[in-house]
């Protein structure tokens, strides 16, 4: 069963349940598991607790362009500014509760905007004001979802507590009435409101509190408040708890008064009706003013509710002076008074469901509409006597429709009234005198109201012109007119159109806020043998068949989790027909503020056959960076033989996309079975903290099942056009390769440390030159460092013996003798080398082919012998030299010619000298010692 089109605003989800239990005006309801059910968004239907039933949410379909053109303007204008139905379109006005007015867009998340919204929407500091206007609740109207709208431009809509009601008021047109027990208006935490300087204002008509009780007018959580006690004294409570009271009897119960409090960090002032009545110093170190406003109860305790009427609550972030406060008072009174004087009468025209909708249907009896006439003035209005029957000159109210709206005149069923109707106008006359009290109303029942189906679904305006009435006791006649909007909806034909709306190719869009995604919405005829006829503009004109696709967007400083994309990104979304009947289509895009919609209309008559669905492709979608679901609504209008209706499909915002074959993260163009695209941090394998005893945890496993051929699993590293490397697993270990997968070229490895087995590298095979700490690798292994180039280190464990080999220069068996060498080279300074030969080690200098010996400089040389120029010097010879050098060498002087030893005689020659002789055997006298050698 299809869902019936409802003319309510878009952008706010409504909840719907099973068809048998749906509220008025809703059809085709669905269910979801109770675990997924949410509390209805403010402004949605129905209003019973979500926890008791399973609901799912879908947006209201979008209004037509004519709906938006005819929506009342939120500011009052002078009398005579409202157009007649045939004249140019100009915005109508609103004051108090206006019959037939469409609700302004409600913010489902009040209190989540900041100064940026004020700068954008006009909530700036007003000229000459000492502070920024943070919020203004007129409290003359509540949305169906229970929101008190903020007229400051900051969209800080208040949430209603309890069940306060809006009632007509002679001073302000309408106001909010609080019961003193449960009723209040509150706003969530808004950091912009936290300031040491503040001003709060409100109009109240309070009842007298009970003895020893007080009633809070307005305040902020953990901040200031203003209240009235049973003696009529106003109490100004400051942040931190200090409180100051005015004189008793200051506030008269049952009468309207303007109350204001200010604080600037040094003084706290209370004003009543624009006059200062109390002032006190602010204690040192007082806290900020709080960030969560509440009207009608104590912000901290939730009690001390206000009983009475309240209007025009304002909060500023600065301390206003008396002139500025008086300016607000004058503005409140002058605006309401001027509008009331100019428009003392209003009307409302609605159907049995309470909606401002006129259906095009097949019911011969038409539908019953209620016309409500409302006295919005502060005085009683009397409908003065005229003739017995309504005519062009004798009537009290004339309802004027555009030509082609009414299919025929309706029937007036309310006694005491006469009606004269033609194709465009219903003239109504009260046949006997009647008085409508101030704020009162009277209802008239119009039966058989039928819309002309020639124009199809559309919006129109209805003008109500009143005359022959006046205020009781005053002779002057009151005349004027009001203008309201009426939606004409096609309900002719069958309600069960065989049209299925779904997605082709997936219902997911990437929620990274960066990557563009696309969706294909498919409109398919599910009937196996009946085509859906579509009328083109060439034959049907404005009544041509059309589809309207729409989705919600999110503006800055908003949180609309059901929106598909940001308002700024929505400008780039493109809709085009990807497949469908072979005709030309006109596609018109409209930006409705919080909703974007496209109207798709065929130029020629065509049909939607089961074999030819219509595909609508949405491309360049940058979805919100928030996982969740976004409703996309497709409404169908003026389909011959079928009623208007709509379907809603849910697109999923997700960081993961997949098709029948591939999975994508961060991209919509897969290049492999799994493609991850991001600016950085592409893939992280994360394991939660664990108490597992083992430290071995497998994070990534590349597994090739058994195959008849050898497969080498690899991990590739590639930058297009620059390099392509891979780590490749083989039976004998890991390989670093460069080039495409079929390449066997080895890749370089640049590392700071290489470790194996947890402490040391068991083995390392290098097929080409290797460098450590250097990019210049002239040898098979080059170690570059400032110092400490190479250390051969061994653990402290003792070996089986004391002999340990640390370094070996090994030459495998070769035909020629090879002399292994170690070279010591300082570029352009010296070349020395230690060269091993079969006979021993050589110190050489020069290049490798040089046999020049190098000098050896050492402190001590330990050797068994020393060969110099072929002469071997052993230990004995060196010992003689040592004793000689020490002056301890003793010798015998042998004359080889006479074979006789020289000896010193003990025979004196003189006092200083003795004789020396030669003898073959001279005994001890032949021993001589070499002393002081030089």
C-alpha cells in the first residue's frame, strides 16, 4: 500500500507504524526492530512513546514551489500588503497563532548553534545594543513537535516541557500559558551563553505564588535567575548563589509586566516595566552566567514552576542599559498592536485530518472541509446584520480561489449562515447577529468540496476578505483580507500503483566527507503485464506526470543525522537519467534550504514498462562524515489512473563500500578486491588489550592454498611512474624485488638496524655490493661512519678453549697463490697494507701491485729472531747488545797475531799507571768491561 502525500514541511522525520494504526494522513507504514527504534524527532508523528512500539522514520515529501512562494513571512507588515489570489505573489504575515500558517522549519537539535549562525543568519548585535541577542522566544506559537521557535536568527529553539498551551492574548496576539506544575521551556547547553555579562527579559502575567513559595521566570543552569515570591518581590539570583530582592508588592499578579535583569560582573540590576527597581554589587569571583537557559522553572532544581502567561523571552551576552531594555518593550508592544489593528480577523481552512489539503479524488460526494473564523483582535467583533441571503454585496466573508481550483460549489451545512458560490468565490453571510469574542472563533462546515483535476497536484492560495463587521460598541466598519495556502493533491485513481523505488548497484555512499560517491535510484514497474502511463508536458502542460526526488542537507552548526550531505556540498550533486523510456526528460533542481529536490518530467507521453525502468543517477555525493542512514524521497504526481504518493528509500552512509566483486574504503573506483583510499593512515590492524600469556599474535597472514605450481605471495609498494617494489615470500626466505610482479630484479634495502632471532642476524646473504651508513658502495661491503666502523663482538660465555677466531680472510683453493691483504688507506695521503704470504706477513705501501715495504712503528717487538738483509739475529745476539747498552758487557781482548790476551799487570809504572802485558793464559786479569758505550 502506498504512502499518501502529505503537504507538511520537509526535513523533519516522522515516525509511522503499521497501517492499521497509523495516524491521520499517513499510510504505508513499516516496522523496524524495537532495538533500532529512536524517540521521535521533535516535529514528527506520532507522539506516543517510541519504546512501546516499533517505528521507522521517513521524511515528509517536499512542498511544491508554489508552497514555498505562498508561505507566510515571519514579520508583520501594514494592512493591504496581502495580495488577492490573482495578483502577484507576495509574502503574507504572521502574528500570534494564525490559521493555515505553515510552520517555519523546526530545528530538531535546539541549542547546538553558535556565533557562526548568528553571523550568517542575521542574529548579529543590533545597532546601539550593548550585547549580542543570543535568543528570542516570542512564545506565540509552538511547532507540532513541541518547539518554541527562536526568532533571533540563531536557531536556538526551545524544547517544551509538560503541556503548555498557546492562547490568544489581547496584548500580544497570543502567548504561552504555563500551569505552574510541569510546564516550562528549556534549551540545552550552549557555550556561547556562558558569559560574566548578561541580560534576560520576559513579559509575564503571573498568578500569586502560594505562601513561602516562589516562581522562577527565567534563568540559566549554574547561572543567574529571576523569580517572584508570594509578596510580589522580584529576586535576582546571581551566579554563585548570592540573591537580591526588590521591595514587596513590586509585581502585580494577574497583569502583564516586563521583567529584566542584567549583570556586568560588578553590578546586578533588576528592571520592572523598563524602570530600575533594585541594584546590588556582584561578589568578587562570581561565576559566569551559565549556558543552558530555562523559562518557567528553576534551572537547577527543576521546581518552582511559573503559573501564568509568558511571552518574548530574550537573553543577551551583555549588560543592557535602561534605554535598550525600553526599546525591546516598545518593539514587542508596537509590533503586536500594529498587526492586530490591521488584521483583526483570520481564518483557517482544513480537512478532516486537520491538514490544509484539498484532494483531487473520485468520490462523488467530495470531502468535508472546516472553515474556522478567528477573532485575533483584543476586542469583541460583531457580525452586523445584512440581507437574508448572501450576495456579491451582502456577505461577511468571501473566500476567493484561483480559477480552476474548485470542481464545483460546495454545500454549507452550518445553520444560521447563507452562502452564494460561483466558480472562484464562496460568499458567506451570517443571517442573524453574532459576536465573536476576543480570541474566540466559530466553525463552518463545507461539504462536497472537490478540486478540479485538470491542473494536477499543485499549490494555491485562498484569500479571505471580510466586511460588514465591527468592534462591539463602535460604529466604524472593520474590513480587510487574509491570505493562506492550500495544497491540491491528486487522489484520483488507484492507490496501489505498481511502482517500486529502490537502488540499483548498492545503497551505500562513502561517509569520509572527502570521496565522491554515486547512487542509482531505480523506479521500476513491478506489474508483469501493465505499463504505467506517463503524461508529457507536450500534451498535459502543468498537469504532466512527474517524479520529485529529494533529500535533506545539513547546514553549519547543525546536527541532522538523517541528512545525506552538507548544504555546501549539495550544490555539487548532479542528477541525470541513466536509463529509462526513450523520451526526453526535463530535470529542474530546487534548493529548499534544508532540502534539495529535483523534478523529473517527460516531454512526451510515454510509459514505464516492466522491462524499462527509469534510473535516476545521483553523482558527486560527498556524504556527511558520519555513519548512518539518510532518507531519499521519490514522490510521484499526476500519474494517470493513480493517486499521488511517495516512497522513501534509505541510503547508508558508511566508510565501507562493496559491489558484487569488490570492496572499497575511501574510494568508489576499486582497483582490486579490496581498495583502501585515504590521505594517510590507510590501514591499521588493531588488537584490544589482552591478558593472553603468549606474545606471538598473527596480525596479517598471506595464505596461498595448495596449487600445482609454485606461488610466491608478495606485498607490493608502488608509486605510479616512480617505483614499484615488493616483499616476496619464497620457500627459502623473503626476497626484496623491484619492478612488476614478473620481475626478478633485486631491490635495495635501506635500514637502520638488521636483527634476526631476536638479538643477532643468524646469516645475511647479499648478492650485490652492500653499504652500511653510506650511499657510496665501491666494494661488496662498505661501512661508513664517523668512527667505530666495525666491531666483532662475542658474548661473555667462555669457550671450550681460549683460542677464538674473530676475523678470518679466507681464500678458497685456487690455481695461483693469492696473498690476502688488509689495507689502510687515507685518500691522497698514504696506502699501507698488511699482506699474508706463505712465509709470513708483510707490511707494504702503495697500490695493490706494489711490493714496496712499509715502515713498522712499535713500542716493543717480541720475536724469536730478526732477519735484516738476510742476517738472522737471534736472542743471544740481542742479549749482547742489551748488556753492551747497559754497560755490563765483559770481553776478552785476544791479539789474533800473537794469539795472546791482553791483561792488566799489577806492577806499577808510576803513581797513576801500571804495566799491560800479553799472555796466552792470563787468568782473571784478561777480563775487560765495556762501560759508557756511545
